């Protein structure tokens, strides 16, 4: 469309210029003005992401004036308000990775089975219920999931494993809540990937005498792998960046957890918890910006990973 | 022998996938039931329109509900022109170039930024550098950054779905590109655009991490208060605050009521998208 548009646009301008009536001059001027406004908006979008990286990066890197790189990334001691404060963010990094990994591990099998069910097996009317339902669940605010975790999952886990309904905070309830939150995302992306496969793949496999299960397992799943991986990475990004739901169920003690039901803190919740206690430009506050930078770089890395995965599928 | 074996595996697999599908429907249905069954009894006219109270029971969420929509409205005013403009650029003007690649990558990157990072950026830029303090306008400006990538993507997609013959016919009749965009492309893309904006609005209404340190967790005493520099706790922020650190004795009930209210709003938004879309589709495809 855009190639045609360029050519046609130029022709229109030329013919307008030849006649040079007042109307076409005004048209051409307006046209150029609007074009530059649109380009300006596009530039602004790029400016926003770059300024986020620069501002958060600059504020975060101020941390290293007071804290060594080794201490921030490898010390497990986080006591920023002590007389000789220490800023070890390793517990947060560790819990973030553990939590994201566990929630993906819980969500992927069910999401993938659901995607296969919706794309291959479910009768039409079930599909027509499940599609809008999954959209709805992507749209439910994360605090609402957090509240369910707080009022249902935490007491349940506490009673089951420790005999007290207030001992259920930790990585496990957070991972369950996150798994429910990211499952619809992974499901709908994987279902799209399965559905967009050419029908000939399925028909050829069935015609060769393969059963439906053999077709799914040996033909369709491998063919849809890039799309499924994209969905999983998107889910991973959401799990790493989720803040409020996790805050409500993880307990928020700044330590490396000894078990999955031990109160701990991840990067996002450490920021939320401490921001209210800190003043701007103090080492403590800067350390929070450094954590935000780590989150930002992680999510940018995941975007590049998706590009790599999706790019490989086009080559195929 | 081998054939019966693979047929049995196929049966087992079919049963498994049915169970998985039913489990997912079950989980989603249970979540919805849990929210609504606990929250709907809390909803009353007094709760929806009343003022909150910090330490005694019986507080309402009126100012928070108002702030939610007010901040949403302001953030859309900030982000719609830029988002739609950049979307038009990508759909209509952009050829494959370094610049358009950069814009596309920026949109993707912006969409992946965790919302707490937007929140910290807003606290840095709007709250302290611009000196807007923790206020409604800081919250709305930060929220508009979160809306931006979705708006760009939605605009580009709905413009691309307009058949290119419309574009060619309009230019052939002698209209300029801007006239074609304004009079032909945007009106034909309008259903898609409206759907997209509704999705953005639903997401923005439930957003919390962006707003805690930009719009604050307290609401103005006056109601309704249109002051841009007032603190502006939204319904979702209030829900988080009630669920985790409020001193009110009925905080749990307030949180459950707020969460049912939020889910109802999201439900209404989703229905508002689904119903007109289905009617239009039925008309276009002859009821099929």
C-alpha cells in the first residue's frame, strides 16, 4: 500500500502544481503539514522509550557512587536504613527468577493443552465461549487477582502446609496467582499460532493414516513452535514485570527464601515497598531505580528474543 | 496390534484435552464467581458514591471511582493524538527504512516495559523534574505513556484492514493524502479503532503500579474535584491499599466490593466491544 501511495501522492502533487489553483496549493500545504505531524508523533514514540531508558538508567547508575557493583548484585544483605547500610539486591534477583520460572512452569502445560483443545478438538460453541472468556481474563486488573490470592490461596496454603492461615505467604501463592494471570496470554497466542498453520499439514498427516494425537504431537506442535515460544516469552515478561498482585501475596521480607512458603521479595515489590520510605537522590532511592533498570533491561532482552524466535520462523 | 495401540493413545489424548479445556473454563469461572459472590453484596449506592474513611467502617469509593475515569480521560487526551498519529505514519507513510524499523522496535519495547518502571519514570520526570508533585496530572501523563504502544498498534492494524482500493480510488479522484486519511481511511477503520480504544481504557482503569507514586493513594476531600494538582487515588489503587495496608476495620469488605466493581466495569467494556462487533459482522456476512 505504501509504495502505491508514494507514487500516487507525487502524481497528485505534480498535477496540482501544474494547474496551481488556490485549492490544490492549500491541499498540498495541508498535506505536507499533516505528514510532518504524523512523522513527529512517530519520533515522539521513539523519544519516549529512549528517555525512559536514559532517565531510569542515569538515576539507577548513581547507585554505584555509594555501592559497589559486586555488593549490589552478589550480596544477600539488604538493610538500607541501618547505620552502615548495605544494598545487596541478590535476594530480589533470585526470587524474581524463581517466581517467574515457577509460574511459567505451572501455566504452560495447561495453557498449551487448552490451546490445542480450542484449535483442534473443541466443538464450535465451546470455542465461542472460551475465546471471549480468555480475552476477559487478560483484561481483569492485576490487583483483583492479588486480592483472590490474599483471601483464598494464602489461607488455603497456610492451613494445608503450616496449620495456620497466616503462614501461607511466599513464592508458591505468588506463582499460582501469576500462573492464572499469564495463562490466558499464552493460550491465545499459542492458539493463534496453531490455527494459522496451513490446513494441508493436518490433512496430509491424517491422510497418511496418523491419528489425531499423532498429528498434533508430531506435526502441528513442531510447526507452531515459534508462535508458541513467542506466547511463552510474552507470559514470562508479564510474570517478571507484575507488581501489585505479587505484592499482596509474597510476604515482602527482603531475604532469600528457604522454602516456597517463606516470605520473600521480588524486584518489582521491593520498589513498591520502599519507594514511600525514601527521599529522592539518596543511595536507597537510587538503588530502587537501579532495580527498575534491571527490570527494563530484562524486558527489552525478551523483546529481542521474541524477534529472534519469530524471525527464525519466517526463514523456514 | 500396533494400530489398536495408537488408537488407544488417541482416545486417551482426546479425553485429556477435554479435561484440560474444562479445567481452564472451571478456573476462569471460579475466579469470576469468587470475585462477584464476595463483592456484589458489598455494593450499594452509598458504597459507590460515598466518601472513603480511613479509620472507621462504612467508607465508600465515590471519589476513587471519579478519579479512575478522570485520570483515564486525561491520559487518553494526552495519548490519543500521538498514538493515532504514529499509527497513521506506520500504516500509510512508512516505507521499509531504518527509521520505520526504529519506530516499530520502539513500540514493541514500550509495550513490554513493566508498569512499575513507567511509574518510577513518571515519579522522576513529572513528579520531581516538572514539579507537578504527586497529582492527578502526573498520574494521567504517566498512564498515557502506558497507553501509547497499544494505541499505535491498534491504529496501524485497523488502518491496514481497510482495502487499498479505497485509498487508490480516493487519490484518483484528486484528493490529497490527508483528505483521504480523514474522509476515507479513518471512517472505515473506525470500528477497529473504537474496539482498540476500549481495550486500552479497560487496561488503564485497572492499572495500579503506574499510579501509586504518581497519583498517590489518597483522594481529595472534595467530590467531585477536577483540580489537576490534587492527589488522585483511583479505584484500583484504593483496592490495593484496602487489601494490603488500610486501617479501616472493614478494609477487606471494601477491597472485595471495589474488586467486584472493577470487574463489572471491565465486563461492561468487553460487552460494549463484543456486541456491536458481532452485529456489524452479521450484517456484512449475511447472518452467517
